[in-house]
C-alpha cells in the first residue's frame, strides 16, 4: 500500500501530461490573434463554425457529452419504481451544490403533480386556531436561505452486510445538497397559535397517496425546520415535493415530507408506519433502535472511485470527496491510502455550512502502487466517523439504516477502483 | 407614497389570507391518518393516484407548471441570436444560486460543442516553457470552490437613456451566480514558468469563432481567477463554456472567456476588438472610458416587480431582491417605498460571499397605497449604489456599460408594478 505524498512543484513538472508547446519560446506582445502560431492553428477546429443562438435553449440541459451523468436506479432493489429510490451521480460531481436535475429521488407512491393554486397546508391539533394556508399565504411570511444536505436514512445501508455495490453513486448517492428558501416552521406554528412545549410533537404528512407521515419532536420543529418552496434558487422540482416540502436540517431524509399537506400538533408520537415498520432497525436480540433521526458525521471519496478510475497513470493526483454531519459543521477530514494505518488531513474546498455537504481535496502524487483509499470525517462536536467493523460491533450486520462507516476503495495499479472491506 | 411599515404578529393575523380551519379545535394524539377530519378530506385529491417512478427522469426538468420560468431574449436588441444575449428570470427566483438551466447566455458567435477529449489550453508568451494542457491535465492541479456572480457589463444598460424595459428579467437579468470548481489560474501560470510581474498582462481567448479575446492585468490573474470546469456541482453547460471557462471574480462577464483556448503572457494590453469597439464607453466629448472591469455595487428588487405583481392585496408583504459588488461583500441593503426619501435596512437572507449575489428581504405590511420601490446596496468598502441621475451627471446618457444605478418600480394600488424614473 502506498503512503500518500504531497506534491512539489517539480513533481508537477515531471508528472503532468501537459505537453510543452515546442520551441515557440516567449513571444512578444500585441494582438497575437493576428499572428497565429503553428501550434495554435491545431487548436482552432471549432472556429470554423458558429454555434447555437440564445433563442435555442429557453431552459437548458447538460451537453449531450455528459449524458451519463444522471440519476440511476437499481431495479432489483425494490418491487416498483413508484416506491423506490434513485441515486445522485456523486462520482461525476464536484464542489458542494447538487443540481436538482440529478439529485436523488425517494418516493413511497410516486412523484405527484400538484399545482400551486391547488396547494393547501393545514396546521391543526393543539393550536388556538387551526389554519389552512395557500401557497401565496406562505410567501407572505419572512423567509430564509440555507444550504442543507438531505440524506436518506438507508444511504450506504447495503454496507452493513458487506461491500456490495460497486460505485459511490450507489453506496452513497442517496444524498443531495441544495440552497433552500423557505419560511421557518416556527412562524407558521405561531400564526396558528400552536402550543410549542418541549414534550409535544408534530405529525407531518404529505399530499401523495402514501402520505408518508412522520412524528417530529417540537424542539426540532421550532429550532431550524423550514417550510421550503425553492431549491437552488428556483421552484422545487416535482420529484422533490413541488410546490412545498419540509426541510428538517441534519435529520434523515424521510422526515423531509414532500408535498407537505398537514401538520398536526400532538402530545405523543404517532408511531406511524414510516417510523415503526420502516426507518427503525430491529436487531438480532429483538430490540428495535428507533428515533434515530440525526445523520451522524460521514464522508466518502468520490474520486478516485469505482465509477471514476484514474486514467492518467502515476504523478499528481487529486483525491476528492464529500463530508457532512447532522450535528453541525465538518471540522476536519482525514484521508488514508493504506486502509487506515496512516492518515493525512485533507484541504476543505471552502469552510462548510452547518448541516451541509463539505467538499475536501488531498493534492497528492501517486506512485502507481495499489492503495486502500479511505476518508474519515470529524465534526464540530469532536465525533469521529467510525470504521465499519466498529459500527457492526455496536449494531450488528442486519441493520438497514444509518450506516456512516468509513468506506474503502481498493485502487489497483491500473487506476481501477473497487468497493472492498478491510479489517 | 407609502412609508414601509414593519409587521407585527397581529398584522399577520389580520392581513394573511390563511383560512381558519373551522371549529376542529385541538385533536388528541395517535395516528391521525386513520381519523380524517372533514377539512382534511378536502385536501386529499392527490392521494387518489400514484405518481411518477424513479426511473422516469434520469435528468430532471422543472415541472410543466413552471414553464414560464425561462431565459428570454429580446429579438430587436441584436441582429442575430448567435451574437446576442438572453436574460435570467430573476423575478421568479429566490435565494442566491442561479440554476445553470436558466442562467443568462451571451455569445459572440454562438455556443459551440467542444468535447473534453478535444479540449486544449495553451499558455504561451512570456513563459519559461509554453505548455498545452488537456482537460485531464487541468483536473490534476489543486482546485477550489467559490460562489461568484457573473454580470455582463451591459446589464441595465438600457437605463442610461430611460426606463425602457418593463421587467427585472430584462433590466437586470444579464447576471447569474454559481458555485464554481476550478484550478487557480496562478497554478497553471506557475507550471508554465510564466513571468508574473505586475506590469504584465494576459491575453485570454476562447475556442469559438469570435475568440472573444480580452486583456487581463497580471495582478488580477494571480489573485483570484479560476480556470473552472464545474458550476453548481456539475459540468459547465455548453452555453456557459463547456468544458472550461475563465472565472474573473467581480469583473465584467465578457472577460470570463468561455471555451478557454489560450492564455498568452504579454507586456502590454492587446487592445482587441472586445476591449476597444466594445466594452468601452465613448462619451459625448469623444473621450473613451475604458478598462472599466470591476462591477460596482448594485442591487435590485425582484419582487414586487413588473413581472411579479402583488396579487394578495394589502397586509403582510415580503419585499425581496438581490445585491452584489465586484469589490467584495455586501455590507447592507436599504429599501425605500417613497422613491428614496426614507429608507429602511433590509434583512440579508444569509451573509453573502465575496463577489457573490446576496439575497435581501424586507418583511413589511402594505397598506395598499402606491409605492415607489427602490433598493440601494452598500458594499464592504463603504461604496453606496448611486441614484440614476447622479450616475448620469458623471457619465452622460449615451453610455452602454456599467449602469449600477438605483432602480425604481412604481407599484400601484392594484399591485401592478412598472419601470419608472424619479428625480
């Protein structure tokens, strides 16, 4: 296994595939476009035609060359695509924002088409004044902007039993990260004169056939939950709950109720289907681990990874990935090239927002030897992402949800990566 | 004219159109999904069918109900759509991020389709070692993530001569704001052994037929310019320079060369077509104002605005807009309802990044009287966005570029807004 080396400038000069532009040497100034260099001429194929006009793409899509950068589902995973999931192509993305067009979907009865004009949100139960809000009503309340990750509780769930899916899109792609605009839920609760004692609960449900009802403790509801209507600047997409979804920062995605229809203030948790038969882990001793709402700190290397092989051979190589925590900000990310024996601290692309994806990079020189690549996240509470075996010691192998273990990719000397286990 | 009032909780209760949900009163807990309230039944039309599956939209588009939220061009503005512009639908967006799909385009010879495999970037001129980089070479250098606005120098240019275009999409829509991932240009210059003395210049050109060459002072190039390949997490769109564009933070959009092909280090500015006959203002006395690269602090109210009337009548109303500065962060935004006589400080959606769009809100109660709505931005340097007449005193009425004046919308008592001038 290879210990990761930091690059020097000389390493770049040796290792980079950049081609010296011949003996052209320094060229005096002036309008060089009028003095084409023979080498430049080679590069000018695309100047021989004019391109697409500004009237051709009122709403644009990715260039056809990127047609493989899409959400993908796994047919054998679920019985029907309307109660299923697809996965964000994390291996092909960079930075932190997930475009809505390729942000994973999880439905329980399919994505419905609900017009703004038909949208209603009821707040009832332990309130002074039960209210029904139209979409336009919601827009009249003070609103905020926040970038948050949304992760399905089952993300990485196949890793409990082993290294089963060969690609970061499938092992970790039930996550997205968007800038939400919405009204703090506490403002709508206040409008209805809701009781907000800490021992109370909300029961939130959606307008789709599944209703996907979830109980949420009042303390969370009045802290940072948003009734959101925009993501990344524009309207939510149909598949993300258009026109209004609940945003429950740092907590499992199933609670982010889409097509939000009703919020009832109740004095005990409802114990609905979505929080008993699902989103709860029953262990071998018959004890159920439930109310596991917060997504613990986690990270994964997105490049290199099985879907993102190293094509350039030895030399300078950027190792990159994502880290996040439902408990707040990411404080540090470490990367190992030898399966967790030695670690180096990665550089953060920028200081991450709380409960949002944080991009990390390690700028290295690869010597061409095989590597066991791992990343581990440390959040602002000091919590350290655990090794897979340590997590299994606590929770067994038969769980489905909340697997935040350290992920391992084996990078071979040809630059190909695969999902493996180390112990 | 109406002085803007701050809302109280009682004002919300009086003014909001939220409908009381009848005498339902507090309901005891348990799984309320099994005990439908008569009022809830009204809201359940959408539970009668299942929706779209996760296999139906590998790459998603906005819901058809939002089909009017698109880039629009103005046919009479330019002779041909391949050397023209379209406009971001700012009136329909919120938050700060602009989705690539509706982010304005400006081309000089149309948007070209250039494969990553065919992409080359040459760095030549006053360098130790002229180099040609492939796309894959660029990916091997350390990269960063930054959110920046990109504004065309001609944005709001029609306001020099008067209030001509009736909609914020058309007056201010030549701007977008994205999270870029790219390699700092200084790292590629260092790789080529470029001379980086402060008196030197870069000449950057694109691979399209126009080449759109621009001279950039070396101090800016080695400060914060990026050679960018991702925007909002995914590949640049064709119309934004796929696969690689130059990002010149805070400076006019024309310098953000798309399909970046060549950077030559030169000892004097090239004085190319794009910086002499264009992107330079010739005043009435024949003096040209050139090298006007930095976009000064500016703001605009996006809602209410001519394309975004107030439909809800008097009562609580959110006034919202965008502010930005090429000199750094936005420190404050003020909003006036009386054409600039009195001002109130708006709330920022979140603390803005440097050289990035910042969202502002003013949560008000509208009394139904007509308003002359204005916003003014103050950036971290203390610069205050000027009134239109004050800008004209300095630069006349015949300019094209760099109009950062305070914009005025007249909101009538029916909630309709129009572009007007006040003096």
